[in-house]
C-alpha cells in the first residue's frame, strides 16, 4: 500500500522562515550559551507563543 501525505508547502515555508527569524532573535538577545540554547528551543515552538498571545489579546 502506498500512503500519500498531502501538505501545504507554503505553510512549511512560513514556519521555516519564522523559525529562522525567531532563532536569530532569541539567540542574538541571549547573554550566555544556555540562554542561547533556550532561545533555540523557543524558536522551535514559536507558533505556540503566537497563538497564546493572540488569544490573550482577544480575551479567548
């Protein structure tokens, strides 16, 4: 059996560019190595921060 996965390449591109931008931002603002490592991990989950802040702003 052949399984096909259909996804949006534009969504992947947006996530990828967002990841790079978030990683650069967090790492450039880090004062030390471990803060930079934490910044890299934060960059992996930046959409969660975005959704959280959006829901907080609209009172959801």
